C-alpha cells in the first residue's frame, strides 16, 4: 500500500470530519456525533479500464470494531432494499 500510516490516518480524520459536518447539516437541533461509519468505493485506472475492470475497497475508522462496521454496511443495505 502506498502512503504512510500518518497520511492514511489524516485522510480518515478528514472523512470523519466531513461526515460529522454532513450529519450536522441534516439535524434540526443538537450537536450530533458520529457513532460509526464505513465507506465502500469502486475505482478504475487506464489499464483496468482497457480491460473493462474495476477495483474496490472499504474504509472504516481505525478504532471502530468489526461488528460496528458490518452493522453500518447492513444499515446501508436496508436503505436500498426497503419496499415501503
């Protein structure tokens, strides 16, 4: 993996801050704080694109439990599979 642990932690911190700001914009009152978050992403580059391929990854805060991360992904799935 390219990048130092410090660089990766700095980016994770920026993502955490951005998510907290997004949640705060959606709140009518109070000061929300992030309980858990997880992010999945898909990407490609020129060589992958030429083969019609992509890669993917997952990002979670370094101190977040595996069960909390999995639970957040399950919650995301629920949002996309609701029928009502």
